[in-house]
C-alpha cells in the first residue's frame, strides 16, 4: 500500500512510533540513515533534513557539503526487530541540493529517471533478485570469523542445515515489512544461503534488495552470527552472486504486442562489458567470476547455468531473463538503471540475439571457448571499459563514474 505524507504522520501519532530512520545509500549501495524524532517529520516532508555529504563516499567534498534527505512516504516500514513500544520505522529518501535540485549522484534518483525514460519510450521493466550470502560464527569478542555456521550443501535440510531457522526468521521479518520472498534454501558453500524475491517494479526491487541486506545482517546478529555479502569470502568455496531476473513489456496502447525479450537480452550482451565495473565493483568480484557456476563468457542460453544470461524454464508472467554475473557488492539502483538502458538499447536498435551457447562452458575445450568474448578479467580492466564507454557516460554522472573507475 502506498501512503501519503499526511497518512504517515497520522500513523506515527497513533502507533507509538518514536524514531524515524531516514535511509539512503552511498554510491556503492551501502545503506546509511539518520534517525529523527516524530516532531521533526513535518520538516522532513516539507524541506528535508540536512546531512554532511563530505563524510559519505562519492557525495562530494567539504566546500559544498550540505545535502538534504526527502523521505518517500510510500516506503515506510516498521523495523520488526526493534521494540514494539517506542517503535522504529524506516523510509527511503531522495537527495537534493539546498536549492531543491536533485543530487546527481543519488543512485535512487538515477533509477527513477531510468524507469521514467523507459516509460516515455513505451516500455515497463520488472526485476527480481536472488541474493546469496554466508553465515559465519563470531569469536569470543563478538567479532566476525571465517568459520562457517554449518557444513551443509545445496538444498540440504536440518540438522546439517543449521541456517534453516535463521532463514525462516529473515523471511517472516521481510513479510512483516511488506516484502514477500518466493523461496529460501541452503546454497552449495558451507554456511551459504539464498533467498529469492518476487518480481516488482525497478524502484521497489532495488529498495527491497537494500532492505534485504539490512534485515539479514540484523537477524544474523540477533542469532550470534555474522552475515557476509562479499563476492568471494572463502577462496576455495563458491562465491555469492546477485542473480538479477528481468523482463520487459510494452505499455498498453503503445504499439503492437511482441516478444521483446530477445532484443532486450541482445542489448544487455552488447553493453555488459561497459557495465561490469558497476555489477562487480570489488577486487574479489573477479575471483568469483569463472568459478563455481559464476560466468566468464558473454553468452546466453536456455536453462544453462554456465551462461552469463539464461532463460529459465517458465511461461507467461514468470518468463524472464536471468543475469548471473553480478554480485551482492553491486549497488542495485545503479545495476537496474544500466540494465534498463541496455535493454532499451537492444529494443530500439532491434538488435538480434547471437546463437545460443548450448554447451557447458565450464567443461568446454580451449578451442571452443576461443569463439566467445570474455567478461573483464580484473577490476582495472572493467574500470577502463566503463571510463571509455559512451553508453556509460550518457547515463551516469561523470563524478560517479570517476569514483568507480579510480579517477
């Protein structure tokens, strides 16, 4: 349900809410927040709450350091792990300069613009995330270790799967916040888990991905554990991916019905090298790629999990394309924005899909693999491709690109 500012203020008064967390992300997708009291909410909705941007990665220097947070009332959610008396709620925010201009490095605003550009062109995109993470034990001081919570394998059950109750608590907490997981299970690595989301519009999908990470970390901590979303926390075990499911449809009344997925996938394949630094922004991202079902080559196929993009076996509204290269260190707002623009590029240019790679790329010989282009092999290679890309510079601000590319 989408709430207005007036409805939120009424809810705050009636439901014993004492703290309102105004949430946002830095350019790398790390959630930040400032808590305000109910008496400050009218000011927050009216003119925003000031923050020191110079202390936040990618937000600028000390000379012009003030930015303002403007809460989006439609995103209000109670934090169920906080006390019921004196409740705590959270709202995501848009960020502006003091004069009201949108802050160009606000990734949430970038995604809103991408979705609006798609709508203006006559298309709507939807996204769903499959996010993997590890659960590690804490030491006697409460600091994280690299000791997995269990040694179960793919889709094992209790008692081998010790994360079963933790995942249950995560899923129930997400439901209380209005986010509905589709499924959860133990993944291949020891202590590795996965929870999948329903499809939703781009902005909700990105908000949900950020919320998911904060919920997982909070519930893990409450259970005496550490949740780790890094791409390759254990060098000899499977890495963690952020598999992004996406689909596109023509808006009603904006032209004839047609299957847009092939052109959308072709657009993503065409621009994936340019985008990779934003989908895989850390050094350890490139230790994951090419190992344990994480792709290395720019290919697609149906159902085949050795591919960069696969089309899972599904029909009607469940039909989608799954991008398998991105990992949880990506900022989902930026990732979804670039995927929208790449999909639009493929549709508007009427790009044709190359032939499907219906083979196992992990067991193929060198001569076979030589026919396929590789993803960037290092962070430096990916950064160089993005910095030189007209596609990237036409859709992201230069200062954000420079931050990712080490300029």
